[in-house]
C-alpha cells in the first residue's frame, strides 16, 4: 500500500517535509501502469524518476502562454545553459495542458476554474509521487480581482475560502459531499511576504482569497449575460467579503489548497489584482500595464526559488 501522509504541516517555515511526495489512494499500487492521460505521460512509457526526480518547485497558472513565459523567465533567472526560447512542452502530445521543466522547476498550465485545475492536480501529484520527488513546494500564480486593493497589488493567500467565506472545499464523491480544509501554510506565506520587501515596486499583502465557480455571477459582476441582483446587493456582498478578510477573488484556490494539504504538500497561492471590485467589474487597464502586473507574482516566486537554491542571500 502506498504510504499516506496526513495534514502534519507545522507553522515553522524551516520544518520542510523530507519525505517523498505522497498520494492518498491505495488502489494505485494494484495498477500495472498509471497513465497520466491529460499529460500524455505514463509509468510504463516514460522514466518519470529520471525525467522529474530532481523537481523541487512547481509553479502552476491558468494560461499556457503565461506559463511558457514563466519557464523562459526562470530559465534566465537561474542562468541555466541553453536557449530559453527552445524549451520544449513536455505535454505536447495533448492539448489540455502545457508543461515545461527548467532545472528543478516545473511550470504547468491548469486552465480556468476548479474542474480544470483539479484534473491537473491529480495527475501532477501522482507524477511527483511516481518520480520519487522530495521537499517539493507548489505555487499557484495568477491574476485576480481585488477587494479593497489597488490594481497591481500582489495577494499571498492566508486561506482559500468559499462563497460563504469558509476555509473549506466541498467535493462530491459517490453522491456524498466531502469537506476538506483549505488552510495554507502560514510559514511559507510569511516567508514570501518577507521576501517581497526585498523587491522594488511589488506592493504585497497577506489575505484571504475567495474562490468562485465562475467569473461573472459567482463573483457578483453586473456585466455578464445574466444578472439577477442590483448594484447595491453586489456592493453589500463585497463589503461582507472584505469584513471576512477577503482581499481578492479568483476561481481555483480552494481545490488547490485542499488537495495540497491532504497530500502534505507545502503550497502557496500568489495572485496579482487587476482591478478593485468596489470600483467596477471590467478590466480597463492598458495592456502593457497588465503585462507588468502579471509578471509580479512570477518575480516574487523567482526570488523565493533563488533564495532557496542559495543563488542570492
């Protein structure tokens, strides 16, 4: 039976787990082969320990183009040999996700929303397990709507919360609802916040991140094809969210936090705000400014990785 690791994360950021990445599925040991279908990888067709055994950092984000750009950026930041423009998509055999390996860093896209990132996470965690990876830290980097924050603010999530502001993720399994905690590692979040002070033009806060099921009605937008509420009701909901500690809204954090926690993986969610939802619903910021905003979580994660690898003091 595959070893099972329960939620045993401490608050001290030096207490990093030294065990191999774990899964919580005893049935995997009965399978002759595990096909990671959406990655176009498998335990018989690929030597996963050889390909991925040295991975220490995994960065995931929604956009395929953004995660390719991050892979190229981290290639340059780590001063690795070769041309960053020539990095290969390991998942080129499928059109679901992209994956790039850059030294000890894995950069993967996850699409939009809980269902898409959930599928990716199942196969990613199994991949790390089959590859015998150890001491892995996961980051979700992306964009979000701010709640009382100026555009361009980086939010490090202390908790991922649902529509009722509870730190939980509800998964329906065999017709029954299973509730899992979405608490994120406090020490890792504080470490990232400390590192943000070492970087210029990187306004950063720690706060709760609300995860919704869609971009429009679920986030209280007035500009969708459907809307059944008033501007006053929208603002009242956002005020309640802010009072509950919510500082940004996105669509993937709860399942990311829950799955990483169950499998004992240290994880952080780092998203930049593109607008203040108290001031509007549509993103009107010029494209070049948005591009710079979207790079801010990447810069912070890159700084963290270089610190961890001893490349900077």
